[in-house]
C-alpha cells in the first residue's frame, strides 16, 4: 500500500512533464477518437540520423508547426535510437507502428493518420516548408 501511495504522485509528476505513456495502438486510437483529432507520428533516429535532426530543427521545432502539432493532433515520436536505450515496451510499440506505417524504414518521416491508423498524408524532410505546413493544416480534423 505504501508503494502505491508513493507511485501515484510520481506518475502524475511524470505526466505533467509530458512523459508519453502510450504503449499500444489502441491507446493512441482511443485518445484520438476521444479528442476528435488525427494522429501525427514522427519516425526518427534521434541519436544517429542527421536528416532527422535537420528536419526537427528546420520544421518540427518551428513555433507554428510545434503549436499545430500540440494543439490539433495526438503527437507521438516513434524513435529508433542506436546508442540510447528505450524501454522494451516502447521499442516494441515503435516497431509495430513502423511495420504498419513505415515499412520502408524511411527517416525522417511524419505520418498523419486517423483514429483507425489509416494514412492521410506523409511529410518528408525533403519537402518545402510551406508545402509540408499546408499538409498539416489540411489534415486537422474539423
């Protein structure tokens, strides 16, 4: 019982820092359905992919894009690091998403899907900023 009393505040604290606890497709889908939003999944290799880092700096970190993703999508980062260790459940979840939505293994890749995980659009690092931003705007659920 003491462990539970200690664990509950720790979980709430981690959640307030934006720690992502989604570990199944169903969690993302349920959240998307409940909030009436599409899902944006960013496939990247955070500690080895220079194109991913450029895409993050040049597009995803842009204040307009960041705001759009946070306010209008369920945003999930499916990271595939080589040096950094992730929890096994997160690795398994990311791999299951990649199997369905990024079987080619392209990095970086931002995939917009609906709550049924049907692909609506894909944004690659090579796209011009305005074109990529328009894709995000056009796929906001109204």
